[in-house]
């Protein structure tokens, strides 16, 4: 392990090697997560061989992309490889006039802040293994399953509230875990949504968007019950009441993140309607 690994673009043929690194790190991703990110994003790695480090960007609009999956094989750490690939992602986005965002762990925040990333708000990862929550929708709101034919309209509704363009992601989540994909409707108009995905260790619920917290609670309760498996949610700290409700129903905080941007903070609106993100790797 004394040679210099070669830097190269990654594609679907590297899925197994990339999955090995996320499993080694103890992360929750499965092959379908990597397939989506490699197909939709721009990925780079270091090949020894095998691939011993990865980083990628996921497009979330014409001027916004998420940096994620910065991973280095345990045997190759502390050589600056992760920072090297991170800088390559930043440079690639900057060259195309795209603002970089990411969700940083406390340790990662110490790396990203000197590079110019500015904090927006904190996130709490909550784990809940309870499949039944008592949360009916408020009067006038009904819930129904999210169908594939709903995704285009949902993507526009989502963009108006999050600033993100992610129709491909929403379609992929609806396909992967349809039991956890629900819409909230008020007088026939969209009032919220929840989607989810299967993971190596547990399901992940998100994004969760809603006009008000009572709608978000009802959507989360319905998705948890339908998913039939323990789940994690990454809930913005400004929604402390939702975090408290989940804690009261047995949820446990596993870790925290900080949502950060390299560029204009106004690129992303405040998290008022965003009650759970899609995940740190997806924005």
C-alpha cells in the first residue's frame, strides 16, 4: 500500500466497490442508493486497485448540488485522500457555477468550515423501532398512497418549498418503498408528503414535507406503520416539537448533523415545511 492510487471517474461498474466502503464505515446505504447516486451524479474515486476512496455530487437543481459519500478505506486513511476528493468535487461544481451543499457530522464540520461552508441549521438523526404511532391527520386532511403518476406534480410542489429539483430522486424512492410513500391532501390540494427507502440497517423516512406539524406527524405515523420495520429520520432542529414527539414515542437520537452551504445561504429556504430530509447523502 505504498503506491499512489489513481484518480478516476466512477460509474455503475464500481457499485460493488463503493458499497464495500460504505458497509465498512457502518453506513446504511444499499446497492440501490449507490446506483441512484452513480447514475444521477458525478462521482470520483481513487483506485489502488481496488477503489479505496470515493466522493460524489448529486444534482438538486441548475445551481445546487449535494456533496456526499466521502469515504476512504480504513487501511488508507490519514493520507488526505478524503480531503483531496472533496476539493475535486468543490472545484467541479464551482467550474459550472453550482453551489455546493452538504450535511456534516460534528467531525466533518471541522473540515468543511475552513473551506468556506456556512452552517444553516442542525439536524438530529432519530431512530425509532416502534411501528405504531397515534397520529391521525387533522380535520379536513386525508392521506392516500403516493403513486408513480403523482411524482411530476409532487416534484413541482417540492421545488416551491425546498428550492430543490429532484424528480428522479422522488420517483426512485416511490418505486423502492411504495408502502412508505404517502400524500396528504386538503380539499384536493397537496398538503404534505412522506417517502422512504430501504437501508442496510433500517429503513429511512424522508423527505417529509407538510403545511403544518400535525400533518407531518400523521404522515410519519402512516409510513412507519406501513413500512413494518425500524426507521431513521433526520429532523431539522428548528422542528424541536416534532423531535420531542418522536422522543416521547420511543425514538432515540443517534447523532447530529449540520446542513451547510458553500455559497449564498438564500439558495435554500428555511426548513419550515421540511420536517425530515431525504438523507445526508441525498439532500
